């Protein structure tokens, strides 16, 4: 299970402790890098491994703490690893967002967020940057259930950009990790083909009767019939081919209605 808060305020994950030995938790920039690596890979273990390899290549025991040096480290050492493992599109998204997070406001020389010459140019992608630039009208806790790690990582990134907290789970057993007292789940986005989708929906609805549910489904009529029998008050069904922006807008409409 991967739990993602608002980037920049995410605490240092315990799994990264051996990699960050000696690095103080004072760095929000480092916390942002860690959160985005976990988001991109979908779990801490491969994110830790990637950061370890980048540190070895750089001859360092810990990432730089100074913002411009951290960005340079990411470009020079992490980017080649990320391109090979998660692809250029997600890599470019991660680098763009990291630079936006750590670029010093007072700097008269803006940091260059362009990739190295060897890095392929990114394809067009959904961006919610303009919407998240203004104060969010609401903050929601979103549960994300999807077997496609790349897709869910990209969706989680856009949800965080919308200033929503995100929890990613792979099974119904992991619900115990996100069902905390005083921390309701406001929205669940569930892929209908997930083998435990029905059980997860039942458990979430039982614990949080007012939850908003958006399902991704190939057969929307079948999925809608299933959800209608779950006792949900507010739900929607979207095509599995729908872009992240469409899912986010569906959530906004239901919540604001």
C-alpha cells in the first residue's frame, strides 16, 4: 500500500531510511522527491532501489539538500534510470513536478527543467497545474484501486496536483492501513476489472456510507448495475480509456452537486 499526501508535506518513508542515513528530515524538497518516486513506481521498494543506484553513480551517501543541486542530481543520475524503468513520459512528468516544487522563489535564474539531450521529448499529457496554482476549493481523501501501476501512478500524480490526498491499495487486506479514526475516505476510484473490486467497494461503503465512487469499466452498463446494488448514494462510471482529467472532473461534479 502506498499512501501519498500533498507533495511537499509527505513525511520521510521508513523504507528510505537506509538510503537517507545522515539526511535530516528538515528537507521538504527531499520529501517531495521521495513522494514522487514512490508515486511513479507504485511502491517504496523499487523507488528505494532506483535512488540507491543513482547515489552510487554519483558517489554520494545521500541526496543533495540544496535545491539546485538536488535537481542537478536528479537530471544527471536519476533520469537515465527512470527512463529505462518507468518510461520517458512518466519520468518527464516527475522531473517537471519536482522542479516546480523545489525551484527557489527568490532565484533570479530559474532552474532549467528540460531533460538531458539524450532524453526523449515527452508526449502530450494531462496537466492540472493551472488548476492547482490557485488555492483549492476543497481537499479530499481519495482511495485508488487499479492493477495498472503506470496508469495509477500518473492518475495519483494528477490527484495530488488537485491538492487531494491519495491512498493506493492492491488488496482488500490493505484497507486496514487507510481506514484510520478521524480520517474518512471521501472518494474511491476503482478499476472494475480488479479481482477484489467488489469486496473493496463493499468494505469502503460499509465504513464510509457517504463515499463517492467512480468506477473505470469496459462495460459501463454492467458496472453501473453492480454499483446500484451496493447502496451507494453517489457514484459514476467512466470508460477505462477515459483520461485522468475526465475522472477528476467526474469527482468534482459529484462532490459539488
